[in-house]
């Protein structure tokens, strides 16, 4: 069985990738296919997070065991087949490629193709340039400060006149991948 994932970024609007991978492949193989498709190096720590429909993070699949003392299961990329945690069309996954700034790709399982197998993952669609793998922390802080100021201005604006439910619905439609 083959899984077809679509990836997008909240940093670059015209960026998208589509990765096809065997359901029995590991999360490490998916990670490597993603990194290859965006020309990122593989020497950084990163993680996958399985999410609900609202993009709330749940199970984490890590590159390395960080020695957590928690009673929760530890899922390692090289030991965990995709099919062990992903079973349904529409499954949402966040791939955090930059821990320092929480920069991520948002992924969705768009299709499950039964009766087909793949030896290696393949990138079947590329659009746009991926965001830079590394970002200057000062630049990142400036973006955060600017976004914070914009949010404050939006709150002031909406506090006076309220907001339109239709605008919010249209905004959430634009976010679907």
C-alpha cells in the first residue's frame, strides 16, 4: 500500500511537495524523502507530530531518544513504520525541521493507494522554493515582534467593531491543504 502526502509551509505561500511512500516504510525514510525534496541537510534534529483535524499535536516521532522520563511511549523514526501510526486518509502531521524556532511543514495524507508498493519514496510534485532550512535568530525575532504588533492592532480593530463570521470561515478555507 502506498501513502501520498501533501506538504505545505506557512512561510512560503507557493510552496508544495507531494511525496509517495510505501506504508511499511519508516518515519526515517519519510523524513529523508522530505529533506531530499527540499534540498535540506540531514544533520539537524527534527520530529513528526501526529495531529488531530485542528492541528493539535499528539504523538511525537523523534529522530533520537532524548531520554524522556515520561510514561508515554517513545516513537523513534528508524523503528516506526508509517502504518503503525497512520491509517486514515486526511491524517494530519506536522514535521518540525527547526527546533529552535518551531519551523515546520504541514502535511496531510491525501490518498492511500492499495495494491501498490514502493521500494523507495518519491517526490511526485514540486511547486515553489522551500523556506530556508536555517534562519537568522535576529531576523526570526523581528518577524515575531512584527506579528505580535499586527495581532495587537487586529485586536484593537476587532474590539471596536467586532468581526464578521464569514471572514473567519473564508480564512479557514484558505488554510486547508
